C-alpha cells in the first residue's frame, strides 16, 4: 500500500509539473527574449546564455544541456537548493562519523564502521529501513509545496518557512545577498560531498582521507 501511495503521489505531481511548465518563466528583467538569446553564457562563453534562468539569484548561465528549456525553472531551482542543503548536512555527517563523533545510543553493531563501510552493517541492523520511511514522509510532504508552487501559489523555490526571522529588518539587497550565499554554498557542498566520498573510498583512509 505504501509504495502504491508513493507512486500515485509522484505521478500526480509529475502531471501537474508538465501541465504548468509553460507558465513559470522567471520575472522579466526589462530585456527582451530576443536580446537575451544573442548573449553568451557567463560560465560557458562558447554557449548562448540560458534565457529561462535570467532573473534568478546566482545565475551565471550554466545550463549546457538546456534543461531549463524543458522544465519550469522554479522546479529546477527547488531541486538545486534541496540537493545542496542535503549535501551540506551529508558532508558534515560523513566527516563527523570518521573523526569519531557518536551520539548517545549509537548501535554497537555500527561502532566499528566508517562512513564508507557503514552501508552493509546498517542494512543488517535495520537502520536504513527507518531512514527510508522518514525520507519518504519528508518527500511526500515537500511535494505538496512544490505542486502548489507550480500551480501559481507564489511560493519561492526552496521556501519552507524556516529561518525567515533572520531576514527581518534587512533590505532587499541584503536578502538577495543571503540567497546568493546559500546557493553558492549549496553548489560547493554538492561538489564537496562527491569529492569526500570518492577520496575516502579511493584512499581507504579516515579524515582527511589521504
């Protein structure tokens, strides 16, 4: 039943995404699509600038596959923020385990495992099953907000209402700078987590993995 429900949720959201794809171009910056189409990408000067990414914080014209031509850019920014936030937590957690940090009640069966070798002991212990359930709940909950965003609710990509108090009293320029910092750290974290996993496996050593 659980898997059938999860599949139905995914199908419904995918249908709403496809049905609203044409309606979610970013806000106009005062320049015509014709003029933007003639510009070159800042990140990849040998390619044209992706028109649909214009107006988003942190846009440097990086879309070599033209993904923004086929999916709503709000949806793509949501995915970028989501994966970046996860990788920031993942990098911290990966390194924390390998420097010996343990929380109270840590299973004895996993006490000798490193981040790179924890998978099989975690499967045998049953921990990954619990993780899967909580991730599935989080995914289904977040899909509600994403679906509403794609239907024109006005929700900003990645906005779950957390930390808004930190923006009170700040100017628009300061808020945009905070958003730029977040997306920059998200992109760095995705590269950093890929690097730390690769290096820890290749060198088979603990932190700093060489």
